[in-house]
């Protein structure tokens, strides 16, 4: 019983010391997304698509792809455009790319 109390006391002391030490070392740093421009272009394309301006939406997605060709959102948006244009095979290819990522 006494040994259990000593173990609990030792754990509390170690946890307290670790918490105090960690408090001094953890700093949250917020940085902008590296692909923020591509994301903005995707939002713009989504708005253009909502308004029915598919030509401008295609242009915005193409620019987003140039900014970041690895961003899954680019492929998803392009796939949505392909569906609107009845280019289903191309839409499937882009959606499969997204799923693989």
C-alpha cells in the first residue's frame, strides 16, 4: 500500500516537472498554406461554376494546377467541371487520382 502511494507520488512529480518544462518549449507557429494561391483559385473556380461560367472556371482550375499540381482539390474541381461538360471518362480519371492520394 505504501509502495503504491510512493509510486503515485513519483509519477505526479515527474508529470508535473515534465508539464512545466514542456510549457516553456511549445510554441505554436501559424504559417500560411504553401498552396494558398491554388486554393484561392479553386474557390474562384467554384464560384464561377456556380454562376454557370464554365470557361472562366476551366481557366481558374488550369491556373491552380500550374500553382500546385499535387493538390487534390485541383483534380476534384477539374473532375466536377468534366462532369458538367459530360466528359465522364476524364472526370473518372481525376476522381480516381484524388482517391489514390
